[in-house]
C-alpha cells in the first residue's frame, strides 16, 4: 500500500535561520503517528508545511507528497483541492481558528458545501441541516439547535474543539492532523476528546498525525512516534518501544519526566 503522506528532506527556514532540518517521515493510510517535541521543535511548522499553510517569510524546501501530489511549491489552486479531501487540520486553540463573528451553524455549513461541490452532489437546505446535525452527533455534542445559533465565545473550550473537529471531518479527509488539540483543556475534557479522536479515527479508517509535547498522550492515540528536537528528528519507532527503551538522550529525558509526573500524581514522589 502506498504512502498517504511522504516527507523527504523537508527543511523550513527564515532569514537564514533553519527551523526544521532535513525531516523525513511516512504515514500510510490508516496509520496513527505521534509527533513529539518541546515548544519550538518544529512540530507545528511541519504540520503547516503538509497543508501548504506556512506563513509568509518561511521557506520550505525538500519534498512533501500528500496523496501522491507535491505540496512544496504547489500553486494555491492545487493545494485547495488537497485540503479537506486528502488532509484536514485541527488547531491547538479553536477560539482563534473559528470565526468569532459567525454562528457555529454557518461555520459548519461551509466545509459541507465545499465537499458537496467537490463531489458534484446536490445539497438541499434540509440535507445541509441533516448533515450538520449528524456531524454534531458524531462528535458527541448535545443540543444542536442551541449550538448552531451560538457564537464561538458563547460555548466552552471543549465544545469549541469538538466543533473544530467536526469541521475538519466534514470533508471526509484521509489524514487528520491534530496540532496539540488538548493543550487548552482541563484533564477531564482532555480525556474525553482523546477517546473521541480514537473512536473517530478507527470508525472512519483515517490516518492520524497527532502533535504534542506530552509523551503519555501519544501513547494513548498513536501506534508510532517521531521525536523532534530543535527542528531535527532524533528518534522514531513504535510508541511502546520508545516508552520502554528510548535510545536518544532527549527521548530518555521525556520518558523520565513523564514517569516523575505520574509518580507525583500517585503520591510516590
């Protein structure tokens, strides 16, 4: 089976400073990859490069092939055709990702309409309403009548993140990129969102790129992990092996820190 995402020698730089250096990775259809590293390690920049969304002033070189198509240097028209269908992204803070001046129902309707146009399907008003309700149910959000009328600031952080997830799922992507989606959530809401992600990825047969600084979270949602430090990959492999026998000193430090945290929570520190 061919790769859904294949990155080969990706380098991202700005003003002579290299932010991501010679990064390579492969994600097969249905595979779940965790990308781990501290703030500034290049995790989010890598995700933005996959989507063709790097900010101005950043230059990407190397190769990023998504669903067989080259992303680096591709025109915007080609990238728009890939976004949503081949890959969709959920950002860390949904309050900034969602339009604060648009009701939730309208924001959900946009990607649904885009998918219908892509598929050449007719979309009646009643069919649109039914699809919005189905997506809200899929991400386990009750009271859809209230939610579709609400603005983003009128709902909780956990609800906003589920709305952002529903929008990403609306175009039925082959790859879901989740960029630290639980960072701004409390522990209970975080656990609920991780359970939801696991279920949706399994039910839809999607591939997942899950970005985080938290190694135990990667163990919950990913089969394989890639560890980034200062823009470079230092180790990769099955998650259970990285947890059990990390080879690189940086990965060893991450594992040790996670164990100390668990010990402190359990009163063993």
